[in-house]
C-alpha cells in the first residue's frame, strides 16, 4: 500500500452515493485533515465533470481541508476552491503530507 511504502500514516478510501456522486480518493492524514481527490485523464477536465462529487462530499462530511483534481494538465490552477494539479505536482503534495 502507498501509505506503508511512503512510511506515512494515511488512510485511503473513496466516496460514492446511491445518486451517482463520487470522488476517486479520500485521504485522511494523522492531523485529521481530509483531502478529497478526483482523478481525470484529460488535460483540461470540464468542471461540470467533477463539481458534483465535491459538493456532495462537502455536504456529507462538512470538514474538507483540500479539494484536488489530478489530471494531465501542464499547469496548476484553481477552479473556485478546487486545486487542479498536474500529476507530478500531486505526487509532490502527497510526499509532503
């Protein structure tokens, strides 16, 4: 498991509702941070393809410390309160936890 390999005490899960809202990865850190991640293969994912999952999860959980979309983009950017990150930047972020 990635958490063991990195020697991090991270808990990984996913989020899916019966209504179809989903997030690919939920990371819980030892400091009780909750990081919601959606993974997209495109270079420029359309926000309508990921916003509903974040909205649903934020309503259900209340405390979401960081929202991230990981994709094939070349540059980091923001879509409202969601960080859109290139793969390399995302892995650097994971290593920093």
